[in-house]
């Protein structure tokens, strides 16, 4: 696969997912896909490390039971060799409360023979958890508004 093939697959998969076309996404998964999500399981209730297409599909079903995907906007897609790195602005609606949650995701993917074989997802778990709960968790002020950041890191 060329870098352009992979880039097109990434965009097609996110567009299909947003349309509710899970068939396209499911067909993209390799049978032995490795799926790692670094996010608060209290906010998105499923295992953080999943191996195999059937387990990933079960996790996606669990996610769909808890939240409705409103939008995934790809902000950046970089491809090198068989790997893609992306930044996505995700908007979900929590089914139980109707609360809309919006957060950024960084994801790293690897493809082989037109199939997604690795998906590694990073999200700000604290941000997602606070949005899922609908309240600030009252962290010490050193963590608020960038206080305590190393000099020169900005806000």
C-alpha cells in the first residue's frame, strides 16, 4: 500500500464511522487487530487493551451503547510507510444524560494489505471523565489554567 492509499483509507474510515456505516469500518479491521485506548475507563467503559476483531467489535458496541458519535473531524493526518498518525476533534453525546462531550484524540495506526492491524488512541482521560460526570473533579489549583507548567510551555 502506498502512503496515499493509507491516507485515503483513514479519511474513508472516519467518514464512514460518522455516517454510521459500521460495515466499512469492520471490513477494514484485520482479524488480529490490536486496539489500545488510553482513556479513562470510567468515562468510556471498555478494556484499554483489546486483541482480535471480535473483541474490538464488542468494545465498539459497548461504546455505542453509552455514547452517540456526533462528529469526528480529522485535523491532521500524517502517513509514513505503513503507519498513520492523526489528530481528531471528537464530539459525542452521552446517551444517559444527553450531555455533549468534545475532546481531542491522537491516534497511531498501522496497516497491512489494506487492513488496520494496530490502533493506538490517546485522549485526555481527565477531561473526558469530567465531561462524562458533568462536573469538575476539584483538582488542586496547581493544575488549573496551566499553573505549574514548566516555563516556556505557554498556556
